[in-house]
């Protein structure tokens, strides 16, 4: 959805994913990446903060945050 230009739809789909804490945290890390594509600084900062402070971190979540933050440098 994101790559065909439906940024809002992609974010909404990921925001509605629920499951184990692990799966939910991984899904929440992706909106940080998606928000940076739409240049909404407040949204991406809030999303990243929620993930970092969410109490769960693995290499998937860390990678998603790192990818999002590296993209922010180009905006």
C-alpha cells in the first residue's frame, strides 16, 4: 500500500494490527518509517517515541527505528 502511494492506508492498516506484544511492537515500528515519507515530523517523532518507550525491543524493531531515523536526515 505504501509503495503504490497509499500512505494513509498503510499507516491505518499497521495501526490496527494487534497480537502479541512482540508482533504489535514490530508493527508499531513501521509507521515511523511510513510517516517519514509523508514529512510529518510530529507524527514520526511521536511514533518513534512510543516504540522506544513501549517496553519491547528486538532487532526488527531496532532496525525499523534506525531505517526511519536515517531517512529523516534526508527530509
